C-alpha cells in the first residue's frame, strides 16, 4: 500500500519547535491504522467512534482518507476526512491529538494543512459537525474549530441512532461560498454518513 508523505512542518510551541511529518492514505493501510487507532480510541473509543469495518468501507469506496501526523516518529495527531467530490466538499469526520501533546498548536497546524490540501485538490468548503450540548468540553471543541476559522451554524440536528445533538461548522475555501445555514450543511453530512454505512454487512 502506497503511503503519501505529503507534508513536513515545523510548529512553534511553548516547549520549542516541533517537527511533524504527515502521512496520508486513500486505501486501507493496517500499519498506518495501528498508529492512528491509539489516538482514535483515546479520543473517541467510549463515545462516537465508527467501527473499523465502516472506516474500511469508506476507504474502499474512495470517499475518505486517513491522515497521521508524527513527531519524533511517534503518532501525535490523526484525522479521518470524507470527500464529496461532486459537491466540492471535504468533511473532517474525526480529529484527535494525543493527550500528552495537546495545547501546543499541533491540532491547529494540522487543520491548516488539511485546509491547504483541500484547496489544492479543488474543494470549496470544509465541514465538521460538533456536539451541541453546552458542556465545558463541547464549548472547548467549538472554540478550537473557531480558532481554525470555522463558522458555527445555529441549526441543531438530531439523529435517531445516537442521543447527542449536533451543529454544523464550516470553513469556506473560496470566495464562491456564501453564508451557509445548518440545514443545508447537514444535507452534505447526511449524504456522507449514508455513503459510509451503505453496503456494509451486518
């Protein structure tokens, strides 16, 4: 499996300068997944994690990419992104930074590189969905995405299969993107979810 090392960056933090190398795959890569999985389970294992078979399905369909950022050869950040190429929309489905490496600017710089990659590939908008209940953790997550340039929409989405409610946030990548409302953003999000789960054997 070919792994693309598409980005090498230096991040200034309170502990000094951190060098990070980002690897990306568009097909299932067991070795890269093992590196990502530690961070994925740490952040989402008890709540909201997609099963591995769904992630494999997403990659097999060509609607997702897996990204892992390494510092000193250690995985420190991961993301799973979704692609709706016909709509020119990229979704950041999951983003996780190692608990020991947080508050150093790694997540923000990683998102900035995701943004650059999306622009280079012709996408016009980045979308994420955030839990809407105003807990301290959820407020902190929304504030993080806002520091990355994302705009919060007011509409609150409910799902029949999970108790949590969500709001959409978006980041325009071109001047073509006008102000968006949550309802229209969740059309993209729900389309991506349907594609992710369709065809998976129970």
